[in-house]
C-alpha cells in the first residue's frame, strides 16, 4: 500500500499547477476586453496585444551594473522583458538564447528599431548583481539583467506585469522522501535542505511610452514542452509595432 504524501510533498507537487492557474486568470483579465480599439482589430500574435497599454508604476530595480531601473528607463525604446533565475536548468537559458537570435534578426534587417532586451530575476536572494552580470553576458553583451533589492519592490514589479512566482524552501524531516521538482526527482534524506522555484513562461513587450503593449506566450508541443521561436517573435513583434504606429 502506498504511503500518504507528506504535507511538504503535496505542496511541492501542487505549486507548478497553482502558478499556471494564476497566470491563466491574469491573462484572461487582460484579454477579456482587448479585441477592438477604435474600430481597429488587434493583430493576431502568439499571445495577445493590449488595446489599452498598461502603465507600470512603482518600478524600483537595479541592473547588473548597479544602475537604477525605474519607469523612465523604459521610455524611448521597445523593451522585451523575460524572467527566470540563473540556476534554471532549461527554460530560462533557452528563452534567452532565442531572444539573442531575435536580436540578431532585428540587427540584420531592422536596425532602425530601437529595441532592448531585459532579463528579470525572480530569485534575487541567490542572484546577486555579480552573478547576474556573468550570466547575462553569456547570452549577449547588449542584454540587461535586473533584480529587486527587497521583497516590496519585487512584488510591485511582478504584480504590474502579472509574473507569478512560487519559491519553496525548507528541510525534510522524515527519513527519506522523493521530492518532485518540475521534471526532476530529488532524493532527499533527513534534514536535507530543498529549494524549489516555480514560475510561468511569458515574454512581455513594453512600448516606447513605457507601457505594457503585448505579451508573447509559448507554443506547447504534444509532449507538453513550451517553446518560442525567433522567427515567430520577429514577425509578431513587427505586427505589434505596425499596430502601435497606426495609433499615433
């Protein structure tokens, strides 16, 4: 007979599911009234475009060079914002590599589009400024990594964009447990420390007015793998820019 799951195991198994549900609710809230704007149909992209770009407030972050990042930082350029953490084994580095390929596409064909790529860490306790600088430079010398200095600043920024994060940490008290960590199984003995980060997957696009203009969402394969492609992001980005310029 199978032993009942401990409270710690139940929480760890449910966390990714809860994060996905919370993200879906937030996306529905943004898109429920985002189909037409002044008789202009919103462009169809892999994700959605907001008919009323969302103003971000109370942005207080620090970049990987120690410089402050606030609302004014996002003025005058288009900004792609991805998020994750430096110890992420797959999704986060894969997304950044795809964004680096997108940057190359833009550089080769649309040099006049002022675009900046920003990576936001959801795990500032472990991702110091120094670690972020080393990490982001691996993908591109032109990319910027940002972090919050305290939980209040992190919560404010994450709520503005709809970033859903769950970080679970603690010790295993029983003799031996199998802890589910996304696709991996960790064998933890008594008093072993565990640290799990669960988050959604989306790429946010800020317009030159420092407002959230669009959200790109990944495709999902039959095996349940989420992914972006640089070509998809490239063509959808141009659609959003064209829509934005028509409204000027």
